C-alpha cells in the first residue's frame, strides 16, 4: 500500500479536507446516497446501483484503508463533500481499464466524488479536484484515473475542464486520466 501525506488540508478559505474515519462513515454514506437520489431525479442512471443496495466501491473498507476523504466547512458539522481515492484498483477498475493498465501500479483511482447540494454551483467540485491533485501526495503514484457514465455530458465536460484526458469508453463509461506534476515513480 502506498503511503500518503496530506500537504495542505485547506481546499479554499472555508473548506478543509480530512481523512474520514469509521465515525464518519454514516455521514459520508448519506451524502453519497443523497447524490445518488438527486442523480436519479435528474434522469441519470449513474450510481443507480447504490439505490438498489449495491456498494461496488466498498465504502466501509475504503474508510478502513484510509482511502476516503471528507470535506467540511470550518465551524460546521455537516459534510460539504467527499471522495474515494483508492491506492489499489478494484474489480470495477480492472473491468474498465484492463489488467495490463491497472497492473502498472502508479495510479490512484478516484471514485464517488460528491458535493453536498448546499454547496453546488459554487465551484467546490473543481476545488476538490484541485486538492486531490495537489493537497495530498502518494508515494509511488504519478497519475489519477477516474470514470463516469458516458452519457452525462456535463460530468464529462467537468473532468475535461479539470484537465483530465479522455482515454476512451468502456462498457458505457468514459475513462479519464491525469498525470500529476513533479512526481517520480521508480
């Protein structure tokens, strides 16, 4: 497992990031479920499996491994957002990227980026993505890989605007990658 170092917990002047612990699991899960319900209300099938009780990214396990980061506004209790940053590819990642690509071992796999609807439209998603790329550092990791449902034009545009390179489509999912600056992998 790669080691990690939080370089800067500040996402912006009001929001800070922290590694989620078991005590945060319920709040993170509810935020993810709220987002899944919102996506469904907008006609999207992305994260629809969550609404059927599927947890393809094993939130509890990801928290136990230190792979979930939560975002909170200073002085407030509720979460502003969260993200899973997996240091090892999941079965899902292997399906989308292929064993050869994930076998290189130099990637972080980003999943379940969520912004609390109270903070939507204020640029927090972009700020969280910038934090993922520069506020935290992983030993031996030089890129971030992610996926999103291919037919969500807004989300695909968002990742491109964040500087991610479209690497193709697999099973109805767009896959993206971004090299991290100044990282040497041996």
